[in-house]
């Protein structure tokens, strides 16, 4: 059976294999692969489900965490963008995907097989002193890592600590429930927030929404008291005089351990351990068998990108071609030819850097240009507010839109369907003959940029308010929004996954009028690099054929080349004297650029 995620479904269980709930009609799958099977937890504004990945035949279990959307959801998207890359740690569950649906956020995470410490307590009884020392050591090492990344977990408790595969080896205790983690900044630490956590284990300050790094230490301490005594922390505390009673009910333990536990669960923040690092030093000093370094099982790779670095090259311009009117768009064809559109509306075909022919495309500047190898068709839009389809050999266009809103971005799918994005805030899907198939709605500002995945039926769109949406083309739904930019999203590119079996493991690159470039995991929104250096808005992006080099063109007249892997700036090209309008990498590695300075330039790395 599958389990419907609609919170108001009258009967959530639905037959396996159904794409829609038989009782309420809601879509069962998240994206086209994750299905909830049964609820395994919940409370407050969240629910947790055991799920399955429909693409995998083995090891296909996952955990789906559902959260009610707060406000416009942007704060949660920002959290995920920051948190997701950090959870590649081997003792934290990897975030597999992120979705939004019906005012809810969904995190899909690795399923960690093995008993949690609460289950171990039930089956094996109270923990010995040696086992408590081991829990403290691994727990503090994990908290030290999280806190070094400015993350506060907020819900450390026995059921969130799992022995992966039931192993007691060092490095196999896993801390789950990433969804409750919070990024700590000066402002978030200073002001009250929402109380999250399990009441038995959370620190006094957390009860009033004022969480600190030391709050996690308190929760780890109360967790250890529960495991040591077998009693709930509520039963171990005297609420009348505010004192702990655990020593009177625990078995014999050393004074060293007792003092560490007392300091971890001190209700006064000034007397509690100030950091996981300080507490860990005490544990290591009093427990000689402990180690300050975890021997960890293999972890996930940090980013789904090529694993080689680009060679160190110095880029020079070796060809400059003056043009009569500034070129606003350029597209390289598989044949090696190049299409350009200029500020006067002309569309031109180039062989190498030699002009082959020109025809009048639009009465005003070309706004967008795209080519479909599958259909051998060209699509163009102009500031004359028309959208046209062309055949290269017969440049008599078919007009799809006329006198509508400006079409700002175009892209073809692998099958030859056309996607157009416009100032009317909509995206339109057309077949290869110009028939309108669907209108995607959801943006609340003019759509300014668009990219279609070469590996999966997915597209990404960006708007003038900085919002980014990821869409499923077959299901025709918005899968998720990504954390927004501070300005209009002017350019988008997608880096293919290096694993053809996992087409969703792509990286989305976005450039904005906020002068930043961001590289993120397409499926989760996890932020890998935030690049800065341009002095004016980003206008265009391009990726080398091997996906090792990212080129960015700006209104500041410069082109910057970056390493996709490290985010390092490789070179800055300064020969242009006006805003960069378009750039593209030739398959042989050369870079072509067009600028408002009325030149086309060809660059080579040496």
C-alpha cells in the first residue's frame, strides 16, 4: 500500500502503484519517484513517513519529512540551501530531494537501517557506563561538527540517534532528523523563535524559543540520563526545587562521568558547557579509550560534478569581429555553426566566425534565441513582442505569438518541444509545429530566464523578483522553489549529472542582478558555491563542454571564468568595453562573446 500525503485525506491508504489517491484524488508520488508507505512520527507542524524510491529495486527505502509552510516559505528554502551540502557527513542522513506542494515542504532523506537508542534501551535495558561514554564521545563529535557549521540540531534525543546497521563500532552512530536543524546567526540567536524539540529533552531556554549551541548539549545530557537510568528525564527532575534526582536512581558510575553529565544538564546557561569542543575535551581526558577522531563509514560525495579540475590556463582574445549592431543573443549549433540575434532584430547564421547569411527576424531587438537539433528548428522572440519558429533552410517564420507580452527566454526540450517564458509571468509549452500544449502558472513576477535539463523532464525558471522554480515537464507541476536571489534572475544553466542512472543529480547555476552567481543541487536546492566579484549585474552564463569551467558575463563589461568544482576564480577577461550580452563555449574549448561594444570576440586558453 501507499500512503496519501494529503493531510485532509479521509482514508490515506491507497493501493500500491496508483499515481493518484483513490479516496481524495491527490497525487501520490513526490516528483515521479518517491512514495510514502506509512507514518512513523509527527507532532506540531510536521509529520514523518517511511517511503520508497520507485526508481530503485534494492535499498529503496527513504524517509519523507513533511513541514507546514510558514509564510511564503522562503526562510525554509534558505535553510535547506545552507544545510543540505553539510549533510554529506557519513553520520548524518543524506538529503535526497526537496519538494513543495499544497503549502507544505517535503524533505526526502536516506533511510538509516538499524535500531535507535530508544529501542536499544527497551530491548537491552539501562546503558552501562562504558556505553554512556561511547554515546557522549560520538554525540559530542557530531555536535562539534554541526556547531562548527553554525547549525543547531534542536532535537537531540534517543530516537534520533541510530546505530547504522546495528553496529556498535565507532563512527556508526547516526544523528537523524535534519529538518529540525537551525542556522545560527547573531540575529537568530538574539531573538525568540518557534519552540522545536521534544519537551523531555530540551533545554529551559529552548522552551521559550531562545535556542543556543549549548541547548544541544543539554539535550545530549538528558538523553544520556534517560539511557543510564531507563527513566524519562521528567521523572528524574524535581520541579519544586529545580534539582536533578538522577544520581539516586542510577547504577554505580565514576565521579568523572557524573560531573560531566551534571554540567551538560545544568539549567543555568552560564554553568553549562559553553561548547561541544569543551565538553569533548573533558570526555577525552577522563575516558582514555576515547578518540577525538571518528573512523567513519564511507560518506556521500559532496557534489554531483566532474571530479577533475580544469587546467590552469591564461585566456587571451585572438579574434575580434566588428559588427554593425550589437549582438544580443548567440547559440552554437551541433554542426559548429552559430546563430546570432542583434539589436536591430536581424538573425544571422555564421560558419566559424564568417557571416554566412542574414535575415530579418524582428522589427526590434532580438530578446531570446534557441535551436532544436531534434526538429532542426530555430525559435526567436523580439522586443516587437512576437515569437517565431524558423527552419534554417527556409527562413520564413511561423508566428506563434504576436502583440502579446514580451517573451524573455526560450528553450527546447530533447524531444523538440519549445518552452517560452515571458513578462506575463507564464511559461508556455509548444509542440514542434507551434501548437500550444500547456501554460505553466505560479510565478508572481515577470519570468526572465529559463533552462531545460538535457537528462530529465525538468526545467528551471527565474523571475524578476529573484524567485526560482523547478518544474516537471511531464507531470506539468512545480516540484519546488529554490532560495531566492536578491535581484532578478537573469541567467540559468544546468550541469548534467555525471551518473546517467541518477539524472536528477544535476547542478543548477543561476546569475542575478544582485551580482551573484550560485551553484545548487537541482533536486534539493543545496548551495554549493556562492560566487561574487562582478561589479554590475550578471547578464549571461555558459559552461564548457566538460562542465569544468563556468563563464559569467556582466554589465560591468567583464567575463569571469570559474572552476565549477572549487568555485575559484580562474581568470577575468577585460577586452570588451561595454556590457556583455551573450557568451558560449565552442566544443573545442574556445569561448565566444558578444558585447554592447559592437564586437564578437573569440577567446582561447593557453
